[in-house]
C-alpha cells in the first residue's frame, strides 16, 4: 500500500473477533479444490460446486482430471500436477474446464503444494471464472487510472473522518502531499476551509447514507494562501458488497472561475439595481434640495456609509464656475446622509451652509479637474485633505473612515459639484467597480440637479416678476376693510398667473378683482401683468362689470392664445350693493352679518380669451358687516376630493363669529391649501363698513 493509502478504518488497531468479509471473494466466487497424490478430490468447496456444476458428493474421491478436463488436455494437466507436487512451485494460469452440463469454461487457476503435519503432500487449486477475474482486473485498472488522472480532487475518509487516500488532483488543490493527508482530519490538513461545516456534513452522510451533492465552500488552502477559492464538494457513503460502512468518499471540483464570475455578476446586478433605483428615485421633483437628498439616499448604504451632495455656490446662484490651480472652492452642502455614527455627520457640512475648501482639499481637486478622486485606504495623514477643518478631520478619524471617494457632478459639460462618499462601517475599500457605479449615479443625478437648478432660477425670476406685478398692500377704500394673500406654488411646480387687485373708483366705489391666467412660468406672470394693467385702465372708465369683461376678453384674445378666468365686482357703499360679473371663475362666497356663508349664484360665463360669448352682471346686497371672499382654484382643488366637497369645507371654515380678516386669510391658507395641490393661490376678502 502506498504512502497515500491506509487500511480503510484507519485506526491501525488489530480487529478483535470475527471480521465481516469485504465482499471481493464473494464477487470472484473463488472455488477451493484439494487433491491427493493420485489426483483424487479430497476437499470440494461450495464455490467449486457453483463453478464446475458437481456437488461434493459427486466430486469427492473422483480423479479431478477425468471429471473436469477434456480428453485432449489430460496429459498436459497430469504434467502440471506432477510438477507442482515435485517442485513445490506454484502454477497460475487460465485453462479450459469441462462443466457438468457439458459446456467448456475458461477458469483462472492458482495451484500450489500443501504439506500436512505428517509430511504428506496435497495439491491446492484455487479457481475462479476467468471472465469475472478479467472484468475485476479491468475495473481495478480503470478505477486507478480514473482516480489518478482525474482533474477532480478525490478523497476517501474512514469512519473517523480521517483521510485514507487522496488523488494527485486533491494534492494540488490542497497544496499538501498525499502522505501528509493520511490519518489526519480536514481541519488538520486545510484549516483555511470551513472544516467544521464540511466535517458536519460528512458525519451526517456517514450516519444517514444520504449523499451531499454540489455543496459550495469558499476558503483558502496552502496551495494559494493569499486568495479565496471556491469548490463544489460532493460526499457519499462507501459500503462494501455486504453493506458494511467503510467511510465517506469526497470529490472537490474547483469552481473559482464560476464563483468569481458569479461575484462579478452579483456586483453588476447590484450596480444595475442601484442605477435602476436611482432612476426611479432621483429627480421625482424639480426641487433642488430634494433632488440632492434623493441622490444621498440612494448612495447610502448601497455604496457608502456617508454621502454628501455638494454644489459650487456659483452654480447654485446660476453662474458658471471654473477654478484655477490655486483657487479655493466655495461649496454649498445640499444633502448629507450617514448610516449611523454621529461623528461622521458632525464632520460634514450642514445642508445649506457654504464652506470654503482650500486648493489642496480632495473635493476641490475633484471639482477643479472634473475627475474622480479615490483614496482606497485612508491614512491619518489623508484626513486633513478630506475634511474641511482640523476639527472635522478629528471627527472623521473618530468615526473610523477608512476609504474615500469623490466623483464630480457634471451636466451639459459643466462641473456642478461633487458626490462625496466615505466608508466607516463597510470593511471593504472603494474599488474600481465602486468608482464606475458612483460615476454612473453622479452622471444621472447631475442632469436632474441641473434641471432643478435652472428651474429654480427660472421660478425665482417668475416669482419675482409676479410679486412685482401684484399690489403689495391693498389701498384704503371707502366703506371697505380688505385683506389679501398671495401663496406661490410649491417648490415642485412653476409659478402660476393668479392675481388680485383692489381699485378705488369715483364716488367712493371700489372694484374688486381676482383672476387666474391658465399656464405657468414667466409667460403666465407676464400675461397676468398685462391683464391687471388693462383691468385697472378699464375700471377707471366706470364700466358695467359685464362690459368690462367683454373688453378684457378682446384684450386676452390678442395675447398669444392666452386664456384666463376672472371675477370682477364693483362695491357701491351708498347703495349697499355689489355688481358682479364672472368669466369662468369659481363663485365668490358671501357671508352676511350674523348669517351663514353662501356661494353666490352667478352666471359662470366663459374664460377670457374664448370670445364670442357675452357676460352678465348680477347685483347682490352687501350691507355693513357682510363679507365677500374671492379666491382662485389653488385654494380649493385637490386630487383626492371633489370640488363640491372642498367648497363645502370652505363654507364650513367661514361659518361662525366674525374674526379679523387677516386671521381669516391665514386660517384659509393653512387649512385649505393642500401640499399635493401644486398651484398658486390668490385670496381677497372684503368686509363692508359704514361710510365715514
């Protein structure tokens, strides 16, 4: 037995008591025949009966040659028999034998001389069917070649799970010679593998007989102690022909390439998932700060433990920025996200704060060059170049930052800022795959951030224009107390064209106007300004409200297909009346002193700019203490409720004892203007008073 092999059982102890047969002799069916000096059969085993067909009763005492040998071979057999008895040398070979049924069979013989205690000689013949012997020889040779030449690592473990034998492939896999396997456990030979799990699986196979197929394991062996490898391990129980458990056979297939490909595929899948998540989550609105927060939320914890989205301050203000080699960077933090760790958060710039980063800082280098900056392994001397200040560097060191990555936010060829990433909890350093993922995230987010930036600048411009076109304070008028509000649209929507106006007229009368230009942005604000100017001009002519709306309708038709709704009312304190005309607008609410609020029943009319339809004037009583509430649709319309429900809610809020008008305005805006209604609101409330 070679050094790579040991008796199956492996303990080296001498068995006590009878040992069950291995089964090989049973497979061969070895027959035993003993002849005396005259060639007569004196012993005849049961296997001989199976091989030759004669029972012991038929064979004992018979001349063996005459019983089993063909006539033409008797002389040759006699010579071989005599030679064995004379010389004592064994003879082995194949010979044709006559079976009891008359057929001829090739039998493999081993003949030798035996001596008893008296010196008498006998001939022992051991015989087996030659085809069975040849088949077993071929199987053994084939098995040996397969085991030795197999690229799969093969091993046999005894019942104590110690190596009995290994093939050359397993020697190469483990990096341990075969002789150093024998008698040792897996834990002793390859401690870098998950030996406990493998031995537990082998023990279960040994106990239950249920094989384990393609169990994956990852680890390191002396063959390559610096790199992880992967193997597919299969285990099955070994039994002999009688069912005796001999041990466990193991096979190991190196699947490192597939494992690494799987790891790379999983990394690619993760990158795609993060990118898909980013596509769905980043840029849901045109709010700059929210877009930055969405980017930070996607980056943590999938890519980093700490993420900051920083923009150059000049970019936020709508100016282009380019940094020279010696110029510092003025950076405005828009969003910060950290996965635990207050030190990391305290080291970051608070959102909204502008910080000055010196030319040698890594984030400055990133926005100046427009290229990623990677510090895979952060050392203490790197912290001052990462942090804004000495205090921030101390906090970062305390937070345990060990890897740093900054990638530029570039949109339409302009560097907007940087995505700043740090790892504190994740033990893996940033690698090239992380750089690719971060750049992809930054590229997608930068476009959304740039859109939000330009939108915010355009919105601020439109809002400034609109506010400049609205009255800052309603003028004092005869017989009226007036309060008003203008609520711009939310940050996620554009500025609308809502407006209101209070216009003093002759004879103590006052015109009250609320309107809404369809559309949004600067164009709507500009149209609103032109209509407000036209209304003021026409009001000075003391026209009937319906006639005034007809003139406004013609004016609107000439403003590039603009359409607007409008309510125009004229209050006459002497008559204690209001004359009102409506052009497609929501009806005003009248609150009678001591009475319940009601929607005025007015002909709806058509919006301004439609043309071809006349307007009607309705006169309503408006005594001292009465109130009129004018509003635009942004106050009452929502996506989740019907208009009737919202108008009922408005009437309910207006019901009750009289309150200061300023308080009523605040109450209506606070209660009625829903966050999901991205529309601006114009609100005008007038209360009739006794003329002075």
